[in-house]
C-alpha cells in the first residue's frame, strides 16, 4: 500500500507523524506539570484539614471526612489498603510525618491523607486519616487535558496545512510540471519544453531536461536524414541486385552456350590430333628426327586440347552447381572396379612423368549406392592433381596410391559405417595456410609451384560441391616435403531425408542464380 501512494501523500503522512510526535513530546511536560499542581493543591488542603482535626483532639469537625486510629488498630483486618500502607510506612520511618494517595472513582477524584501523631520520643501513637472527594479537581484535570489536546490539534493542523502549501508550491508543482512535459514528449511532442522558473535545483533539472530534449530532437532529425539516405542506398542496391541477377543469368547462359559451342569443335580437334598421332606413330622410321618432331607437335596439340576441354567442363560443371541443376543418378557401384578404371585413365599421364601408381582396396569394402559419375569425377581430380604435382628425382621415385577402406561407425552415436577413398602421394606437399584456400573458386597454391601447370582453379572447389551432393566430406592431410593425402569419406547408402533437404537447397540456389534449362 505504501508503494502505491503518491509523493504528496507520502510526504504528508511522514511530516504529519513527525509533527504529532514532536507536539506530543512538547506538551507532555506542561500536562504533567499542571496535573501535579492540581494534585498538590488538593493534598495541601487535606493536610490542613488533618492538622486542624489533630489540634482539636476531638471528632472530625464538620466538612471533614476521616477518622483517628490508634496504633492498636494497625492490624485491624477492616483497614483499607491505603490505611494499612500508611500505618506501615509511618511506623517504619519515624521521620515521616504524613502519607497520601489519589485515585479516580468514576468521574470524581479522591484524595486520601494520613497524618502521624507521635510522642516526644517519636514513637507513633495514632494516625489521622482524611479522605477528600473533589469534583472540581477532576474537572480541572479534564479541562487541562482538553485544552492541551485542542492546542496540539490546532498546532498540528496548522503545521500540516503550512507543509502542504510549501510542498505543493516548492516541490510538487515543479515535479508535476516535469511529469506533464515528459508525458507530452512520450506522446511525440518533441518540441515541448519545461518552463520551470524557481531559481533552485528544480530549474537546473528542467534546464537539463530541456537540453536533453533538444539533443533528442537533433538526433531524430539526423536519423531522419540518415534514413532518407539509406532509402536511397536501398533503392540503388535493389537496382544493383536486379542488375546482378540479370548478369548472373546472362553469365549462366553464356557459359552454357559457350561451353556447348566450344566442346563440339574441340572434340573434333582432339579426335583428329589422336588420328594424326596414330598415323605418325605407324609410319616407317625413315626420317626419325622429322617423325619425332611431328609426333611432339601433335602431342602438344592433343594435350592442349585436352586441357582446354577440361577447363570448359569445369566451368560448365560449376555453372550447373551454382544454378542448382546438378542431379544425382544413384546406382550400385563396385568400388574396386571403379578405382581400377580410374587408375587406367590416369596411367598414361603417370607414365609420362615416371610416376608409380598403386591400388589398395580393403577386403571388407561393400557395394556402394551412390552417383558413380560424380564419384569418379572427384577421385580422378585427386589422382590428376597428385600426378601433376609429384616429381620423380634421382634419389626418389614419385608414387601415387589410391586406397579404399571401411570406417566403422560409433556405437554410442548410432553412426553408420562409411567408406574412405584416399589418394596419397609423396610430392612437394601443401603449406598449412594454403590448405583451406585451394578449395575456394579460382584458387591454386603459390604460382611458383603451379606456373608450369594449367588449370582454372575450379577442380577442388567443384569436388567439394560434388562431395556435398554425395553426402560426403573431403579431408586433407599434408606436410611440406613429404606429400599429401586427399580423402573422400562417403556413406555406403545416401540418406533419403538429407537428399530431400539438398533438393530444396538446390532449388533455392537455382532461384537466386536465375537458372535456366541446362542441357547435358
């Protein structure tokens, strides 16, 4: 309840309570003193009456209520409480001349007085008891109390009224003004200002509040200006995105058209170069030197055509992947047979560079359910790079090993068994800071190592994309001077749920890239 009170009510209650306590403490002393004077006056009257009675040595005179009791009556069971107490005190203290007490009897004040009568030795002989009932004293006590309470009430009321006026004028009015200003600001009137002119801390607070409002309004103006500029930039970015979308679409169409248009004559060039090579190699050895030159020239034409065809195929494959048009053809695959075929394809290139090829297939490798063509494309790229960047020297023979093995899954995580196909070479190795970069598009290792070899830098990036399609991953372990191991780790069977997710992702990527109907 205290928390729900306003500041004015809290201040009024606190000040009222403090004022009432101070007034009560201030008036308690006069009230006690006035009561003591009234009681003392009545006791004095009782003392005079008892003295008069004692001097007469007879029954109490008219107007005096009391009795004289000798010491022999001290133990009388009919004595009142006051009489027994007076006998006890007066007998015990020879110097005590009298005793008194007062009490209320309804609305009447009763005063009782006891006067000792002693002999010459100070021994108690008798006690004169006087009882006085005073309605006037009771009235006087009540009147004194009423006057004091009235005065306290008037003073408290005046103090509260004065405090109320002071707090409302000097404290609450500025606070209300600041609150009204804050409410207007909350409603959006940022140009409103506080007009407190009290010359004290409230005016300083109002000034700081106005300064804050000015800064807030300036900041909002700046934000409006910035937002307007951002809107312009967003419009420009939207136009640029539209242009980029069209450019991406044109790029895809261009790559598709150029790739298809170039592959047809390029295949003819490669075919005729192979035919001329066969003819040149079948000619008699009459002109040895001329034959070798012709064969070398034809071989250069053939190799250049092959390299160019590989580049075109890489560009076309990357364009298909970016457009979301890479499709999977799942079929059973004998890993041993496919690996032997791949080594047969790379064998001529390895023979020309005097590289030894090895095949290691574990006996527990099962049949796989995957896309054979994409698997071949990945592994052949690994083999081609291994042969390309492995040298045979006088003190070391270049070797490339194609290894396939089964990786058991973890029983605690319900992982399925997987197959790891690795291409291991003893070539120059790849620096650690280059191992991630070579999987990015159009990136190769340092030119000092690759300037003698051609390529687009798309091979490994395409392999990573194709591995994702096969729900596989590529791992690379390499050390400078000792060689490299590229591994493709793929499942025995593709996960159907993951294939559905990949199809959705491919559709989304195709939408972003402005895909078109590709032709194989």
